[in-house]
């Protein structure tokens, strides 16, 4: 296993050590794969996800048996929702001791990890014998790095880990182009026949790296582009054909375009409630062209006839664009202006919207920004101006609080030359903020921006609107993020004004060490989530 992972180009693994996983963990180190010890297995799993996202290849996370494995489950589900190829490895008591009560039991007598991981991954298996290993491991690798990519899990008993194998043939997967040419003529004809087409760019564009192809498609036919929350940053904010975000955190301009189009070209979006919450049923387009590597939801969400294009998005778009005859292209006039920005709120205290609207001017072009889930996330979706396509990472689908803390660390490990930011909230930070100490100990200089409004803001505003109650959403003793960061060895900055924030960002970049910038924002600021009105009937 260690030799195969090394040959795949894996340079780091993430996890928390324990007896049942020691043989594998130590052997990875012997083969030059550096071990990044986490502070919670869930964060280690997110770190492996961030590493996989940035490298485009396999991330590796492991935990010991029992609770070490169950703590990884959330990160596994997050990786599945985001098509991140992560190998999760968990320990298990020795097979020869099966049925005997054991500390941190991973068997069906207590916590059957192989079974638990099955619905949260693309493949999960208990390796019961050493001579079964090569077949199972080959299968796991081929699935994780296959057509739609995603997490896999192997639960390996202690005595099986230490078995000496007579023969073990590992086949390293090689990337193949995954194209679907069957509907090419129908796709081009449908686009040419449409009078008001719209491209909805989703997270799949980011995952496949199809940013150049998205722009080329839009420019070839002169089609406006809007982005789902997870698709934010698939195209630069100032491109003339970009008309803003839609869904939760979206802008009215983009929503209006969506409700007045006769053709959607959906690139890598599941069309979840977070994207189409403001699309009226009577405005579903007549026709839908949907590019997606995963057919699970294709053609099943809207009342539209659907042309499906399966396979890798970048491969398909590249092929389609090569085959298009320029003489056959119908370029329509776009009569709607792309001036979609709204007035920023004016508040007594620091406005998060205002901070997000200026942040991209303060950071280097070669930066990646990971954004956590909550009001801060959707403020970033709405107001942050993405200059470099693919540099904004946000998961609105599984929407796991605290995921971006680990993701940012894993990404920085994979791309040390980039400046990496994490925008998180006080609620997320109190869940998994101790992972900052992992970054400090291993000198992984991520800059964390903690939005502190002393409450679970998105839940509070949503509950207040729908029920008139706010039970469980206020922090009676609020977080002091600077003191917390400093106690973990990071540099801390507290900001209550735009000027203080700009100064803190500049200083944190210059320091080139782990830094936490605490933003004390106006707790009465309304997040761009209140207009969400879901009606799919």
C-alpha cells in the first residue's frame, strides 16, 4: 500500500495515530509520505479532501478503530458530495480476536465501520485476509480515481496489516478521457434554436478544471453565464458574459435571467434547492442540456425535456468545441446589461458584505479562498469578486460547518506556493478551530478569517423569520478568536473597521505564518439568504 501510494504521487497523509492503524501509518512515513497529525479526525478527513482537490489526485486520511473511524464519517460524506478522491483507512481489531469484546471495537458487535462508511463513500470494504488485499485495493483505487471520482474506505484489521504477502500486484489507475459524443448534434441544434439560452455553471466546472472551456462555450454562442453557490468563481467576476450568482446568496439580476430563459445549459450542477430556490415552476425552460459526470439527478429536477451529456465535463466541452463549425453558430444579441451589483448595506458596525466586496483587492491574484458554511459563506458568494477562475471553494450542498478549516490546510500542503485563505464563522470555528494548531506545528501558513457575530447567524435569522424564535442560536459567552488563536501558536488580529481589516490582511500575508483575523461584524446585518423560497411543485 505504501509503495503504491508513493508511486501515485501522494506526498502527505492526514489523520490521528492509534494502535490499530500504526502499521500502515508508520509504513507510509517509511516510504516518504509525510504524516500530518490532526487534532480531530473529521478535520484530518477535510485536509485530505483539500489535498485531493488541489492535486487532482488521491488524498489519504486515516483513523484508528471505533471512534477514530466514526469521526471520519462526516468528512467522507463531504468528499462524496464534492467528488473528491480520498482514501479513508481505518483500523480494526485483529481478525483472530473477532467476537471478543475489544476497546474501540470496529466489528458488528459495536461499530461496524465497513458498514457505516458504505453509504458515505463510493466503496467500503473490510479486508479480512492479506491475500485479498491486492484485489480490493486495486478496486478501491480504480473507483476513487475513476469517472466521477469520490471517496473510498478500507477497514484493515491489525493482524492483516502485518501479514507478509507472497505476491501483490497493484495497478495504478491512469486518467482516460471520458467523452460522450452521441448528443453533439442535438446539443448544437438546441443552442442555435434557442432565443434566450442561459449557462448555469456549477461546482462540476471547478472540479473538472473546465474554466477555459466554459468561457469558450459562452463566447462562441454569446450566452450569458450565472453561477450556483458552489459554482461561484467558475468564471472571473468581470467577464462581460458573467451575470452574477443565483440561488441562496444570489442577486435579483441573475434570478430574473433564470426565470426568463427558454434553455438552460447546466454545467456540473445538481440543481439543488440552494441553486433553484427562486426559480418559479412555470418558468422552467422548455429544454435543458445537462453536462454531468454523475447521472443521479440529471433530468429529474425540472419539468424540462433533457439532453444529457455524461462523462468528464472538461473532456466533453473540449471535444464539442473542437467539433463545432463556426459557420453554423448562431450568435444572438444579449439585450440585458450585466451590471448586476446591488447597493451595500449601511450599518452602525462593520458590515460583512462590505468587507467581502473589497477583500479580493487586498489579496494576491494567485490565492485560493476556502469558504465555510453559514451567513459568512453566502455573503462571500454574493459579494466577493473572484478574479482568478477556480480560486473560490464553497460547498453549499452537504454544507458541513467547519469543513473549510481542514480543506484550506490540506490545499496549502499540496500547493505551498499559493496564498491560501479560509473564511469561517465563530460557530464553525468553535467546532474545529483547534486544527489551527496542526497548521502551526507543521508550519502550514494558512490565513483564517473568522467572522464573529456571537451567534449562529444563518440559523438565528432563518428561525426568527419563520418561527419568531431564536432558541439555541446565541452564544452567551462569545468566542475571543484572537486569544484562542494565540493560545494555539498562531498570530491574531482583531478588526472592527474596514481599515483594520485591510491592514491585518497585508500584515498576515507578509508574516507568512499561520494567522487568524477576527472580524467583529454587525450582528443585525441580514444575510443574503432571507429571500429563499423553495417551491418545486
